[in-house]
C-alpha cells in the first residue's frame, strides 16, 4: 500500500509492504516506510499471523503520523479493499 499527501506544508509518503512469511521462522513480517519531507523512517513489524502483522503496520503508521486508519486508507494505492478484507475479524 502506498499513499502520498501533504501535511502542514510537508510532503508525506507512506509505504506498507505486502506481508511475507518470516524466512526460516514461524510468523510474518511487513516492511514500513514513512517519508516526511527529508526525514525517512523505516521499520519492520513481526507477528504470528498475516492479519496481526498488518494490524501492527497500520497501527505503527497511524500512530507516527497521528492520523486515523480511515485517513490513511482513503485514496491509498494498491488493493485497499484487500487490505481491509485481510483485517476483517469476521473472515
């Protein structure tokens, strides 16, 4: 998932990578990248399931940027509906 927007006059770019099985171990990982102007923050979250790793990635980004999940997903590129479906607890 990617999203770009302006916040307080600063360009913000967010990338949440596709969850992948953690190599050689149980669990999943997901890479996260947030650029704010010239500031770059990169992280990796790890969790036991694909759903949990997506939740951690979204929580990390929304917490860093102090925005809601809806604000982050609105207008985001690449399979936003699939992301929402993967996070749906009823699935």
